[in-house]
């Protein structure tokens, strides 16, 4: 039988065996088993069903913030780590794809030795050199899907790494915006706190004048002075919070605290979006959230690894050949000396002990089941986070509206009390109570303005954020 007939017969027989009992193809497509649509917490006066813009932070219309986000996307250390993980996954993909190509090897050897006397032909020297050179070519025939499943798994790993990197970018953008918003809100709270202190100082001077004139007692002076000190004591704490936010900004943008550009902390008005937030719906959310896409790709990759494990139930067929020359002298290797070659298939099949293979299959199937469960959990968590953030934002705006009304009422009451106090119609304790109420209302409103900013950012983060350039070409996945 010729080599070609031998090869055709072997491959045909194994192909028939594959058709009769080959491994099942793994068709694993994670699909969210939940109803998606408009958000339950999407109140019309608060949010809009319009799609979330990619660069959502630009809705704040703050050039300083735009520059900080650009710096963070370019230099943040967490992003650099995620990019390195993508590079590693791509390298693994190239390694898996290389199994589709023939493997070529070259070998050469040389030595000096003595052969056994019984193996030495008459008239030849037992001592001498032995040199050889050769080349080998091997190609695995992927009849049972080991190579293709391995490539599919590696592609899933790359796609998951890319989605993870997008998730890191979403987090970094949100954290950068949050730190900038915290710094601005802290500056606004400092301004309010200082205005309250100034107001209480004026009230203290007036109360002292009335005390000196005999219209009030020293207790009123002491009480308003105590309230003044209490409010003044809040200023260092707020300043510490402002500086902590600026230091966080430095880290997020890849800088040391001392290297943060001047003017970054100049804003003393809270970040605010006065129009309804564009949030889309649940379907858009699941398509946009990087953690959902990453979980989906991991499930697909683990499903493909079942195919890799099952392929070990069947023979691994390698077509190969080698050619070489052997001679007693190096020069004879290239002058038409003895030439040897070998062509033929290599069949590698672990049989009859199949238990290790079945154990690997069971492990791969368990991994795939776990990945599917993780995908379902990620979907549910994404919907929960979005609904929670939207509800929190709506309630935060509602609380702010009530506090605005409270400040207006407190200011009106304080104006009346001050006028009555100047005319001697009421005592200083009533004035003190009105001043305390106004100070607390203004401080609460300033805190609530900061909370509104944080809730807005939490909504964008829960929705999966967005950034221009997030979509990479799929061509690089092979």
C-alpha cells in the first residue's frame, strides 16, 4: 500500500468515527432571562428616555472637568493595568491561532564516539565522528475541534478583557467626575459656612450692643457666641474634605498631589445638570454595561473550553514528515551523502483509560455553568444598580426642593425676628433660635447640593457610563 493510500484510509476511517461519535458542538449563547424596557424609577420630570451620550460628563459644560477626564483616560494606573491584561489575552489568542499552522523544526547534532565491535563492519574504524542534520514538519488535523474550540475560548478571553478595560474606564471617569464634584461642592459648602459665620458675627455684635445698653442679659451673648463657634468649627472639616477630593483627583489623573495644576480647585459652585438626565432603557443598559459584556464573553469562552476537553475523547491526528542526512564528516552532509526521509500520520489517543478526560470535561462543564450563573447575576445586579441610582437621584432632587423652601422660610423668619429685635419687641433668645434655624437650613441645602451631584454621577456610573472610543475593532480578535 502506498503512503497516499495509507493516509487516505486512516483519515477516512477517523472521519467516519467522528461523524458517528464525535464531540457535541457547544452552542452556548448567554441570554438575559429578564424583561427589559423603561426603568421603573424613571420619573418624567427627572430623566429622559433619550440614549445616554458617550461623553456624559460634558453635560456639565465644564472645560476643567473635560481636561481632567482626558488626563485620567490617558494616565490612570488602573487603566494601564487593564490595557496590559488585554495585551496578555491577545498574546494567548495568537498562541491558540498558531496551532492552526504547520509546526516546522530544524535539528542538527554532532559528536565523536566508539561503536561496539560487533556493530562495526569489517575494515572500518570503530572510533570516529557522527554528524546529522534534518528538518521536521507537523500539522494537526483538527477533525474533532480541539484547535478551533481553543481559538474560540481565547477570543472570548480577549473580548472579556476588553470589556473589563471599558469597565475600568467607566469607573475612572465616574470617580474623576465625583472627585471634581466633591471638591466643587466642598468649596460651595465652605462659602456657605463662611457666610453663616459672618451672619452670626453680625448678630453677636448686635447682641453685645444690646447687652451693654441693658436690653438683654449675658446669657444671650454667650449662647450666640457658642453657636458662632460651632459653625466656625465646621470650616476646617469641610476644607479637609475639599483637599482630600483634590488629592484623589491627582491620583486618578496619574499625578502626585503636588503636581496637580493650579486652578483645579477654583470652582465653588456644585456641578449641576438642570435638564432631565438622558438614561435610555433597560435594553440599552444591558448592551452598554461593560460588566455584562465581560460576563457574557467569559461564559462563551468557558463554553468553548468544553469543546477542548471533549476533543480529548478522540484521537489527535498529526500529519508530518521529516528529511535529513547523516555522515561521519560535516562536509559529507551537504555533498549528496545518505539522505533519509519519513512521511506519515501520527495518531495519539489516550485509550482505554478515559476517566481523566471525563473528569476534565466535567470540570469544564461546571466552569461553564458557573459562568452562566455569573452572567445572570451580573444582569440582575446591573438592573438593580440602575433602578437604585435613579430612585436615589429622584429622591435627592425632591429633598433639595423641600430644603430650598425651608431656606426661604427661614430667611423670611430671620428677617422678621431681626427687625423685631432691633425694635425691642422680642428677646434675644428668639433671635438666637431664628438664626440657628437659618444656619442649619442653609448648611443642609449646601450638603444636599453636593448629594445631588453625587447622585447624578451614580446614575451615569450605574448606566455603564460611556466614553468616545470605547468600541474597538473586532478584526484584531482574528
